C-alpha cells in the first residue's frame, strides 16, 4: 500500500509547495514586498485551513476504523452502511465548521495580523478555501472507504487527480496568464478547490458504482445514527487529534508575529512548506497502517498488529535519515527555489540544518495515532498529539523565540519532535493494547 500512497501524498503535498513557490515570486511595483505579504498571509491562514483539513482527516480515520473493523469481522453489508453514513456525517460536520470559521475570522484576523493589506489577503483566501473543504469531505471519505478495503491504487488516484489539476491551474490563476484574471492568493485557493471538486466526483463514482463499497439503499435512520456513533467514537477524537496540530501552529505563528518581524513569519511558512515533501512518505505510512491494524485487530491477530507498528517505526527512522541529508546539504539551493528574496533565503536556510533530522520522531507520533485509531482506541493518539503540539511544540518554540528569535523557534520544533516521538513509541509498544474494539 505504501508505494502508491507515497506518490499520492507527495503529489498532494506538492500542491502546497507549488503554491508557496509561485506566491514567493509575486511582484508588483505598486506593492513593494508583495511576496513577503503573500507568504505571511498564507502562514497566518494555514493553521485555520489545516484545522478544516484535520477535521476531514479525523472523520476519515473514524470511517477507516469502522469500515475496516466491520470487514475484519466479516460483515460486508455493515461496512457499506458505515461507508454511506460517513459521507453524510462528513458533509454535515464540514458545513457547520465552515459557517463557524467564516463568521469568526473577521474578528480574529485583526488581532493576530498587524498590516491591514495582509489581513485582506488572508480573509480573501479563506472565503474560497473554507467552503471548498465541504467538497473535500466527499473525496476524503471515498478515499478512506477504499483504503479500509485494503486498496491502494484507486484511493491514491483520487488524491493524484486533485493534485494534478491544482498544479496545472495554479500559475494561470495566481499570475493571470492567458484569459484568466490575476487572483494571486485567491487564485491559489481557487485552483485547490477546483481540483478537490473534480476529485470528489471521481471518488464518489468509485465507491458507489465501480467498487459498490457504499450503499445508501440499505441504510435506515437507526443504522445511520449507530454508524455515526461508531465513526464518532474514533472520528471525533481523531479530528481533535488532528486539529490540535494547527492550533499549536497558530499559537506559534501568533507569538512569532507579535515578537518577530513579518519576514520571519514568511520564512517560517516557506521553510515548513519546503520540508513537507520529506514528510510525504510518513504521511502515506499513517494512511496505510490503519487498514492493517484495523482488520488484523478486528480478526484478533494482535501479534500482526504489534509487528505492523514495529515495521512502521523502522520505516520512519530510515526515511527520516535519508531525507535529512540532502535537505541539509542543499539548504540554500532549496530556499532559493521558494523565493528570490535574499532576506527570506537567509532566514529559511537554518531550518534545514536543524529540523529535518528529527522528523522521524514526529512520524512516530502520527503513525502511532493512526494505527491505534483503527483499533478503536483514539485516546492514545489524542494524548500523544496534545503532548507534542500543545505542550512541547508551543512551549519549546516560544522559549526558543524569546532566547534566539527565528533560529530558536527551529530548535524548539526539533526538540518537540524528538521528545514526543520517543514517548509515543515507548508507550505504544509497552502499554497500548493491540486488540480492536468491536465495530
């Protein structure tokens, strides 16, 4: 499963990287420092869009868990009802979340962003990207239903289709090439939304007609509510687990904005986007582990569950080490890919010497959470993520900012990755149960 998913996740991550590259090259004589403004705005809204995506990921984890455990127990009809209920649940939750966020952000942004022009850019981006997350929920649930069946190529194709369309449209909508208007940051949001919309239609076709893995006809009001409870038992905690990550990032970016310069926020945004490509395989690993632990746990094969965790941890270590070396060796060149601004390049470069070598620790955290979510045990992942993102990440990065500015923030991120990763690995292998709760 890891091969196709790695390609798909890297393709999806590449959309954010391509956005950053293009936005980092925006120029306008009437608006000096436009690239810095655009990247700073993206940095401020990233935690909010990540929060919406995290809710989708959490609901997807609940779907994967419920469907995979039903399949492990041999009840195919139940798995189809769970899958249908998951799509309706995701649409409902994401519509409510979008309304709440878009209502609150006009009051929130002026309190964390000093420059009015950056506030406007951030709000315009959210007006397009957040309603688009409702559509993303369909693609996400379709993806997770297919993954719960042990499929790799079809769910990967949903993600790749979305990414390819996004990347193709980006330069046309950001820079206004050909007949398209110049939309800058809004163009990046619109390209993403169009890609997700086409992918959602394709994903729905796959689960409804091609694989027939979803059945609305067999679903009753009672079965839907039962399925929502089962999905929610994992999905709510998994959503909170994922939402905690952008909350931590938002707090850190806010501290950075209050304590440091706008260029520091822009550099931090670009550097973290640049590193995403190296984390792609580990995100793919977390997308794969649930289908294996959920089905084997549902069948009572606990030793296979334990071995799955062990293998995944070794993959985190090997991959993290392999990616850290080229990122450190070519740090200035990588920074230059993302922006031509010499100030941003200088500020970004230390990140690649400090943080990438620790990403295996961060991988331990979200791989452990994903594997245990599929077993119907989401409190472990929630605990790991609270420790990593709310306690260590915010605390160590804040201390680093006050001591050494942006470079201190980078050391704080590295420390949070190492400590939280070791805690997740030891607790999962020594204390966490390897059996699955009944779906």
